């Protein structure tokens, strides 16, 4: 899967949760000033929107981020909160432009009091510490934004042990536990090396739960598809929800434009990927390549109706105990692979191109090992793209099918049981994720097993290396008989 923060933009994944609403107002600028906002702009918000969101909107209006001309506004939507169109919006029309001074990213952290102690930290950790510090400060410039951030999402990193038991046997469970271990280890290091030695900068208790909160907010809300940005939070823009109807990720841009009455600066520009009518929700595409498991981990939802999101990752490895380890590794690396190779297999799609050649390489042994000799080095991958020998092909089928059977046995429900639960409905949001994930993985595993079962049935009909070689030498006629010359 992707690295920790190769992330697209984010969503407000659950209804607003806040423990308190602060009544003191302060501008993002150094000197406080009263809100100067047209009463019509106040009335345009749904009165059912939580008060912290209304205050957040007032702040953005006062700072000039939004105005009466801004074509979108916060609204109550099925996902909880989102952005809705105030008027008809054309496809590709710019709906928001947020100046750089409102971005939260590593550069913003570097300009604060904790900038020096965050130097050298992973970018996401420095931003996480910034979020926690600003959340704690009553006089924070970002207090109105902090007040609208949810306490959690339905991401599996927030699930209880009982909830995690519902994804028993899935790759999502192992990935979730690995991510949680990673975050815990990073917290222990940053607590010892940064937080405790700098109590004057962090005069409040930061717990592991706090750190997980910050990690989850970044995981679910960060934009990373801008030209010069690896990790960036953009207030208001991160209320935009995901929808499968959007089939392009070209919605966020870094542009130069007017950032104030007398200044120009970089702007975060958000465009609508769809044509909208007044009252429609603005949607974007988070990531076309993420599996449902990735979506559940990062954002806390899945696309149960999109079969291409159902995936299973086969992990293959050249064992160091293999007698031909060095030769196999050299061949793998020459073709863009390595000692370990990961192949994402999606439901309803063909196998990844290099999967079977890599399997054949790993399984090469006995008399087939002559292909590993140096004289074949430049051509060996081409040979591996076709069946090598019956023994080699039979072995890769057996290994893959055994792996599928083993993986399927780890789930505590069948596909039919999962489908029945989904048909009955009335599932909580997290149980719906769990049932969808485990059903999807099992369908992919069954698909893989079916492919290699059919291949086993064709073993006697396949053409192997030796037969192809004899044909190249003209020693096999069209009927497949080998030509022999008897001495005169």
C-alpha cells in the first residue's frame, strides 16, 4: 500500500462532535477585530448547522476567505457535513481559493514557536504536534478551525477490539494493527525527544490518544496532490466529501493570485469536477487507486458497490535459503522488482502483468534452473512470461491455491453470510465497513483460486520452454511430432 501520507483530500466523515464552543474571537492576524459580515451571509447557512461551524464560517467571511460571491457553503448532508452549491456551478469552475496563510503544513509549523524543535521530524509529526498545541491554546489563531474538527472518524485506527474482531482474517486488520504500532512507536520517540524536553512549549498533557487523533485528522483530511505540497490541511476545503461519480482527481491546484487588498500570494484553488445545480453537494475524488481497505483505513468508509475497490494483495518473496537466491534476485531487480514483491489483485480484473513471471522465477528449480545461467540473463524474463515446464507451472498453481485456501480459512464468516447481512441492512457504519471488506477480500481470493484452478486443468495443453525451443530449431512439425534423423 501507499506510504503513510501519499494522500488526497479529505472528508467530514461523521456529524460534528465538539466538547465545547469558545466565545472569544480572534482574527488570524495579530490584532483582534470584530466580525464584519453581511447579515445575508449569515442567513444563507442552514440553521441546523452546529454553532461552531457557523462561527467558523463567520471567521472565514471576516478574513476574506469567503464572500457573498463564494458559490459554496457548509451544509447538512448524508455524510454529516459537506459543501453545497449556493447557485448553479459549471464543471471545472473554481469554487474556493484559500490563501497560503491559512494553510496548515510543515512550512506553517516552521514559522511558529515550535518550529525549531520540530526541525528534522517527519513532516506529519511536526504538523500533528502543531494541531495538538493549537487545539490546547485558548488564544490560538486556528481555534475556530480546531472547533469543527471531529473527535474521530470511522477509520479502523479508532475501532475498539470488539469492532476489530469483525474484520478477523482480513488484510485490513493486519494493516490497521501495523499502523497503530507505527503511530505508537513514533509517539514514544517524539514524547522522549521533543515533548518532555520542551515542556515550556508543550505545557499540557499529550496522550497517545491525542496523538492518534492528530494522526487520523491528517490521514483523512490532508491534500497532497499540489505541485509543491506533500502534506497540507486547508480549512473549509477539507469539508468536501468523496463520491464515486467523480472520475478525475484534477480538482485541487496551487495558483498565484490576490490574497488580500494589496497583496498577491499562493492560493489553494478548488474546482468542481461536476456540473452542479443550486443545493447540490460538491464532491471530489479522493483517490482512484485506493482499495476499499485503504479507504476504510484512511477515511472511514468504503464503496460497497464498486467492485474494483475490492482487492487483495499477494506478497511473494525470494527466500534467502534458495540455492539460486542471488541469481533470482538479480533477475528480479533487473525487471523492476525485488526480493519481496507485492501484487494488488482487484475483483473482476486480470492478474497483474508481472505476477506469473515472478511466480515462475521464484519456483525455478531442478532442471529448469539452467535458465538462471548468465548466458540467458538478457532473455530470461521473456522466457518467464511463458510456461517454463509442467513441473514449474504445477508448482505455482499449487502454491497460490494453497495460499488462497489458507487465507479463506481465517475468516469467521462465509461470502454468503456477509451478503445476507448486507441485504438485510440496518448495520452500523463500522459493521457495514467490516462486512464489506471481508466479503470483498474473500471474493478476490475466490477469483484468484478459480484462475489457478483452471490453469491446473490446462497443464497438459500448455506449450513449455523445451517444446518452443525445438520448434525454433525446426525440430517439431506442426502436429507436434519431434523429427529424428537416422544415420545412413
